[in-house]
C-alpha cells in the first residue's frame, strides 16, 4: 500500500508537469514553440529591445536593440508566436557585407519627401545615404518589400550631360525672366521652372539643380528652394564688346522707338525701357542672342537739347530740324511734301499718308528723323507722327 501510494504521488507529479508544459505551448498560448536558430541579415529597424533583420528574402525580429544599416550574425532561441518568428539572441556579432548577396543599383541620388535613386525610374531607399543630392551613385544593398536598403555606395559626381528624367546641375546667367526664366550657360539656353515664391533677376549668376525635361529647349524642373543658389552678377563690358550673358554698358542716341529701341551704337534693340527718338540713353543691359534687356537705364540728354541741323543736311544722318512751313503739296496717293525753311536753309519734309499729319503754310514745326534726298533735293524722313510737332516737341 505504501509503495502504491508513492507511485501514485510520482504519477500525479508527472501529470502536473505535462499539463503545465501543454498549457505553456498550447495553441491558445502566446508562445507556441522554441528551437535554436542562426540568422544573418541587415538591420532595417530598431527600437528599445526590438530590431528587425532581413537577408532580402525574409525578415526576422530580434529581441535586442541593434544599429540600423549594420549587418549582424545572430544565434539564439527562435520563439514562434502569433506575432511571427522572434529570435532571442544568445550570441550577436557584426558581419561583413560579403556574407549577404547584395544587389547593385546605379542611379542619381534624389531627396524630396523621401530618398530615391533615379534610374530614371524612382527606386525608394530605406534610408538616406550621406551623399550630395543629384550625384550619381552605385549603391549595393538589399531589396525588401518596396524599399531598397543601402549597405554601401560609391559616388561618381554629377552627371556631365543632361539626360531626360535625371538630375542635372547647371550654372549660368539669367537672361530672361518672363514669361519663363532662362539662363545662358555659355553655350546654350536652359529654361528653369522654379519653386513657388522663388524669383530671379536678369543678370544674376546662378547655380541650380533640377530634373531634366526636353521640351522646345533643355528645361530643368527645380523642386526645392535649396536647389537654387545666386552666386553673383554677370560681367560688365562696353556694349560693342558684350557677348551673350554679359552686361552691356553704353551711352547711345535713340534712332527708332517702336517695340524696342534702335540706337546709333549697336545693331541690337534695347527692350524693357522707353525713350523718344533723339534721346540719349545711358544703360546697363543684359546681352541676349539678338537683343539687349534693360537692367538700369536713364535718359541723360533729352532730344530737345539737339541743335537744329536744317542747314547741314547729311543723307543718312539723324538730326533735328526746326523752321516754318513754306508750302505743302499732297499727291493723289496721299503722299505729301512740306518745304521747311529756316533763314536761307530749307529741306523737304516727307509726309507719308501713314503718319496722319496735316500741315499748313507758315506753321512752326520741329521734327526728328533722318536726312535723305527726294529727286536730288535735300529731304527729311521721320518714323512716326509723334516725331513731328507744331512748335517744339517735348
């Protein structure tokens, strides 16, 4: 009876142990089973007491705080739970990239709301490498899910030539600001689409970084204000020596004042400033391919100060005449002539119908234009009706 009692006690204890074990590893328990395991992978996430490693094919949670972007070899107890596999480490050591099968991606590094490699398709990175935005990188790392996790990289600098969809760094002088901003890089015009609120001035020397688009001309889409840097101003040179992208300086007389000013010192028209025929203008203007654009301009001598040159008519020369109308003759086609006299000097003033001018005898007039001839006689030609005034012109 005593022996049977001892046996009953032993059996009872054994049953309790088994039941306790079953309760610990039952399907309803948080933790299902344990086994020893080894895993080598890249740490892609870390928090206090918890990290995630991946080898590119699978990931595993490690119950330890590790360093993100570092490769580890971990040995320990694998805990399978309703939350997935978790490794309770017994031994952790850092490993070299050679232990993993890394993939290589070449592209340009780009940052906006995240970090990417542009190939030109966007490859989103798990974290940002310490590289300059826009530089070409060869990155080795691990693809997992929708992200590419860099392990190491080498930089090849900025792209030497623009490619559609890729970053390009350019430097040049602003030569247009409306309707689009355009810079001259020494050989080509480049249109800039600037970030909201960023404005540049003609004559600014700038360094920009943007995404290339080939439209009617090479275009850079600039996404961030930090990718626009003003580095100075264009060089100033005399108007006769100015090349595209330089600031032309001059003091010239206005010969024609229509859409743009024609002047006696350059074949290029000056835009962005208004003056009258005969005015002398001092200007600083950005040189474009076929024109000048005013940066700083002023009339330094009004045409009113010109001397009366009716007595010295030189064909092709610009001048001012003042006198009285001796007679007026109008032909059937609307063309007219007026004899303008001052003392013993006279000249024939041409009056095309398009000028819309009517004069009468003995009327005092002042006119600005160019000396010419009419049937061998000295004549004077004006550009518009505003250049013929009864009395004195303003």
